[in-house]
C-alpha cells in the first residue's frame, strides 16, 4: 500500500501541537482532496490549531521594501470544510468508541491514522509521582492501543494505513525515561503482533530521535543532566524537518522509520525477533551484527560506569 497524502481521510491523534500539528499542516497544504481530523484533549488548543492552519494556508507573507511583514490573501478561504477537530481523552476506551461512532455517522472513517499523541516526563524514578507514572502508560500506550483497536474493528475488510509513533528510547532505554520508554517499548511489541493479525492493514512504526515541539520544550525543564548527556548525539531537529523525513520515508515504503543517524544505528543494533523494514536494510543489518560484537559491549560498560559515577557525585544533592 503506497503512502500518499492525496485523497485520504486522515485521523491525527495529538494533532493540536508538535509533530501531529505539523502533519495536519502538511496534509492541508499539500493535498487538497484530503480530509483531516485532529484529536487531542484540549478543545481550546484544537480550535486554535485549526484556525492557525486555515489562516496560514490562505495568507501569503510578504516583506515590504521597508522590511515590514505583510499578509496578503493568497487564496480564498475554502468553503468546503476539510479540517475537523474532536476533543477526546484517547486513553479512555469509551471515549474512543464515541469518537469512532461520530466519525462513522459523518462518513469520516479514516483511511490513514497517525497515532502521534504521546509525551514524556523525564525525571529520575524516585522523583516521579504516582500520577506521572500512570500518565506515561495512559498517554503513550493506551491512546495508541484504543485507537488501533477501534480502527481494526471499523475497517474489517478495507485497506488501512496505521502509522504509530514510538521513540528511539523503545530500542535503547536509559536513565531518566522510566516513565516513558517502557510505554514506547510496549508500542513496539503491539506493532509486531498487529502486523501479523491485521493483514489488510499497512502498519508503520516511527522511532523518532529528538525534535523540537511544545512537548520537547516542557520535557527539557525536568530532564536530568545525565539523560541529556546520553541522548546528546540525537540533537533536536526542527519539527518540520522530522515531519518531512517521516513522510518521505513512508512514501519510499519503509515501515520502521527513524529520523536521524543515531536512530538508524540503534535500530540496526536491535536485532532479534522483531523484523524491521527500513532504509539500507542489508547495510543496517551488517552494521548491527558488527557493532553488537565490537562496540556495544564496550559502550555499555563505559555507560554504566559513567552513570554510577554520576549518581555517586550527585548523592545527597537533588539529583537532576
Ligand atoms: N519531541 C521529541 O523529541 C520526540 C517525540 N516522540 C513522540 O512523537 C509524538 C509527538 O511528539 P511531540 O510532537 O513532541 O508531542 P507534544 O507533547 O508536543 O504533543 C502531544 C500531543 O498529544 C496530545 N495528547 C496527549 N495526551 C493525550 C490524550 N490522553 N488523549 C488525546 N490526546 C493527547 C496533546 O494534546 P492535549 O494535551 O491537549 O491532549 C498534544 O496534542 C509523541 O508520541 C512523542 O512521544 C518520540 C521521540 C522524540
Ligand atoms: C555504540 C552505541 C552508540 C549509541 C549512541 C546512543 C545515543 C542514544 C540516543 C537516543 C536518543 C533518544 C531520543 C528520543 C527522545 C524522546 O523520545 C523524547 N524526547 C520524548 O519526547
């Protein structure tokens, strides 16, 4: 099943900000015949996002000779509605059922679904509250699980492209991500099983490295220094760049998608019984085998030595 932006009904969870919003913009601007439904919890933010996408698409920014920015009408506002929003807490199964009933009634059952909803509270395990721990599973895993299940029931016979957002931390869990990485690893496991069961579906899984977003800005506030240090090689790229890389990769036919070189490397190192379909597969596999023998053991010894040292030095102080 080819990935295309054109002629789709696309459901984007977490579409009010960050990568989900970037995808909504992309579909809106690049595919006139596609209908887009964005979903997240906050109705106010969804409404703002819809307005922003519509207005931006119809205004052209121009800089005058005096250097002032002016907005000119580039195209008339479309009268035919093709961008919709629905506020919903997707971690609640009954709410997701309601969402799908509404979509069915409006004849808007999706042909593509992007499960972008997610987010991390990076802190050391002892610093997390019970509420934060539960949110990790709810926001990352349950939102995806519930939507995937409703789609599977709604589209028993038709083809469907399900695009699920995990994280590079699902392939390499490390200090600071106890609230988040396990939920993203659960997604990876779910994807492997759904690929075997939902034979009329194309199921893609994205393992992004860091990219700039509203969520990323907030997570930087609580992220322990040691976490920042380990993930240093995955420097945050602009959100639009991440969106374009993912769209290109899906269009090329990849089903396990990374957004940076570090992602490619750690996907290659993750050998075993979850087969991957991504770019440069033979090269990635050879790299994986060799690095698992020659590099990974030394990296892991060095890494755990460094983490222990960090904890020793931070012992007694507020450790973040
Ligand atoms: N940014 C990064 O560096 C990386 C991000 N990722 C993953 O990529 C995806 C997109 O990330 P990013 O753009 O940074 O995300 P953001 O944190 O910026 O946005 C998250 C979106 O999810 C929505 N959301 C959260 N919880 C729920 C819920 N229970 N029900 C419905 N909607 C919900 C939020 O809206 P609201 O709060 O209104 O519900 C918001 O629209 C996420 O899954 C993230 O984990 C992976 C690797 C790196
Ligand atoms: C020989 C071995 C070399 C290995 C190099 C290791 C580098 C690991 C980088 C992993 C980066 C993960 C970023 C995901 C961030 C994320 O999901 C959050 N931002 C959530 O929003």
